């Protein structure tokens, strides 16, 4: 019975009960359906606006998540490299390599001196003569990590994420 009463409509001008699909009041002639349609359109617009704002916020959060995940990976690589670099005794490896290249050190002693280093590190140090200018090597490696981070679009993704989230919130408030 309550639902039936909710569906019943009355003319705002004369108060007479109206039929469901009435466009005009049969008693006074006032246009009726315009107000009803605008309420329905507003409800649909509000619902669509909320859905759009939630989608925009989700896109923003995905962008920010991308930035956080790959940003953390970048920082881990950089910190790992810096720790490795700082722990290296560059003078020691320079002396060992120079002694080996001058013939003062046998192959066996040379290998013993570099024992414990990862094979790729040994190759980098000996073949690329990193020990001659370790600071240059450090800067080159850090630049390489920065370029990798730029390729992953870490900073632009974070900025874009923030923009999307803010835009979504603004749109949501507009349709609240």
C-alpha cells in the first residue's frame, strides 16, 4: 500500500491526483511531466558522475601504485649498488691488478686476491679497469639506474596518479 501511495502523483497547482504518464493536469492544464523527467535525469546524471569519478580515482591509484612499486625497485637497486661500491677497497684492487699486469703477481695469487667477488664483478674490475677511476664508474652506474627509472615512467606516473585522484574527488563532490 505504501509503494502504491509513493507512485501516486498530485498536481502542484491544484492538488488533483494525476495519472502515471500524465504530461498535463486534466483539471487545471499545468504541465506535469517536466519536473518528473528532470528529477529522473538528475538522478541518472548523479549516478553516472559518481561512477565516472570512481573510475578516475581508480586509474589514479593504479598510476600511483605503479610508481610506488617500480620506485621502490629503483631505490633498492641504487642502494644495493652504493653499498657494494662503498664496501669495495678500491686501492687494494688497484694495487693487485697493477701488480698482476706488471708480472709481479702470478695468476693464482691474482685469483686468490679477487676470491669472494662475484664473477661479473671480477670481470668488471679487471677488464674495464674500474679501479683506475671508481668514482667515474659509480656515476655511470647511477646514471644508468636513473635512465632505467625514467624509462619506467616512475615520476610521471606518480604525478598523473595524483592528478587523476584529485580530479576524481572533485567530480565526486560535484555529483554528491
